[in-house]
C-alpha cells in the first residue's frame, strides 16, 4: 500500500492500462467531484447539487428503508393494501411512528446479531490469499487486496448454518426474526458511522486520495464522501462493507426467510425457494469475481460517503432482499411448474452474464488474439494519455476495446442479462403483492441505465475519437434497436 517507486508505478500503469467500458481512470481531486461530475457554475445549480439533493436523499432513504421492513415483517400481510389499511385504522403519522420509533435504537437480539455478523466477517477478512491490486491512482496509490472472497463465502456460510442447524445456538429464521429492529438500528448506525468517515477523510485520510475533493460543504462531503479508499485498522472499508457485509447478508437472508416461511406455513413456497437458490448462485458468482468488482466504476471513481457506503450498509439489506422477504408472511402462491420456468429464466441471465464477462476477460488476457463465437475477435485500437505522478510527464498508451461476441451486440449488453435475472426474481415473488417484489428490478434498471451513460462519459473523456469510432461500430448502448 501507499506510494510506489517510479519503476513500480510505471509497471503498475502498464498492467492496468486497459480501461474498458467498465474500468476508468480515477478522478482528479482538484477538478472533479467524487461522483465524477463537474461543479456547476450556476448558483442555483450548486445549491441543488450541494444541499437540496443530498439533504432530500439523506432524509428520505432511511425512513423509506424502515417502512419497507415494517411492511414485510410486522404487518399481517405483505400486500401494500395492509399498509393502507393501517393508515386508515391508525392514521398516517401513527403508523409511521410505530414503524420507526419503537426500534430506532435496536434490540438486544438485533445488536447481538449485528455484532456477531461483523466480527465473523472481520476475522475471515484476514484469511490468507493471493494479493491483487486495483488501478493506480493519480497520487501514486495502488490499492492492495487479499483475493479471498470465495474463502469468505464458504467459511461464513458454513459457520452460519453450523450455528443454527448444527449447534442450535440460534434459529435459522434469525435474520427475519430480528430484521425490523436490525434495519432500524442499522440506519441510525449508518448515519453516525458516515459522519465519522467524513471527518476522518478530511483530517486523517488513509491515502493521498483523501481530503476535500474540490468543495468544502459538509452536507455534500457527507453525501459524496471524502476518501477514495478509506481504511481503518488495515481494513479496506469499501471491500468490507460493500462485499463482506451487504452481499453476504443478501445471500444468507434468503435462506433465513425460506426457513421462516416453512415455520409459518408448514409448506414449501416454490417461488421463494427458487428465488433464494437463484440469488445465491448470482452471489457465488459475485464472490468469485470480487476483485473485478474492486476494479469497477463504483469503486475506482466514487469517494466513500452516504451515497455509496450507506447504500450498502442499509439500502442493500432493505431493498435487495425485498423480492424474497415479501414472500414470507404472504407466500408467492406460484405453482411449482411456473416457479421453475422463472427460475430457469433467472439462471440463464446469471450464466450468460458470466459468459459475457468471460469473453472480455479472455480477450484481455490474450491481447485480442482469440476467437469469439467461432470468429477472430474484432477489436478497436484506442489511445489514451497517462500522467506519471512522479515526473508530471504524459505518455500515450494504446489498448483494445472488444467489439465482438456479446460486446459487439451492444456496448453494455451484459446489463440485459443481469436485468433478466432481477426481473425473474421479481416474478418469483408472485402476483399477490402488486409492485412490491419488483422494487429491486425497477431500481436496478434505473441504476444500470444511469451507470451506462456515466461510464461512457468517462470513456469518451479518456479515449476521445477512438471511443467514438468504437461507438460507430457498436451502435447501441444496452438494448439493440432500442437504446
């Protein structure tokens, strides 16, 4: 970790020179915000960017998460109508008060669960594994990671099931049983924690990539973050929270919800079962690709604040598990044959998404000398400039962008397969709860459309005319013929 010698830095720049449509150069601290956008010169634009938008999201997201939790764990039905009935019977503000206030500080059970969950993840974090690196930043910092995501997945899952089914230290339904107080207390914890992270990044940054990134308004600093790679006690917080806490919780929660469904209804809900299996397969793929995620746009571009970090602390547990959680009290009601169809559809999305990633991975490893779909891979040669942080001298590099296989159909065609999986999970939630099981796929659709646009702005800035030539060859952004 830390700064490198001139020789090491040049070696690193060469190793990470291939910045494709998913990998982009880190932001320049003096001129760009953590979200990668230029500061508007308009006074009104600055007011909305620095105050209005961050404030609204900070005020809206936590209670929204808690109310989602209340709807799916505390009410007699997960149908949206149950919440409307509570509004009619108890009044709007009384219902909101009952959803948020009684558990705002959590319960002993929820804090015990949270503490044990984090402690186990922390212990496994230091499990040995090969060393991997992220892209070199413009200040000469090269993030270092231990590639032990699969070991974490196996060990954590084994300990969770051993503790519940083997040693009977707790019920396998524990995640559902403590979910509402856990999420309410987690929301409060997240706000306090990211105030600490904001102050730390300004006054005690872990690397030279910290500090005030072009602005000084605390509200926006809290929202957008003050460090690119914050670390505490040798723990990379992006990796620990985004991967080891939120993704692990997402996967294990499905099995806990399924156990609770069996307890309540004494029958198998095929929609919930197959949704849990499909989601688990998707997340197994994620942990196999964890280092790839640590080199993705979300990690190498975004400072760590409320926008990214709080989302993983609280928004992932609340929203990403919703399509499974809403089937616990109110079963999906899907017949086995229909659940199997939706499951196969979701699995095809996961598998082909992995296939697309593999095409690009092999293309990079073999420097474009590979066949895809039986034909030589088509590549677009592009140039970009690299600044040596030690000398201040720029040099021109050349790399290749893949324009064959899935990557020749659309520039972000892999998103289609990810969305197929997500929408299939929503369908596995059944048709009795309105749009509730589809909140996650709707959110993901918006997120990926925005990410594709944002990613291409970075690529245009980096590759210039070379990327414009690539866009002429691969004309569509995500969906051929439409977008």
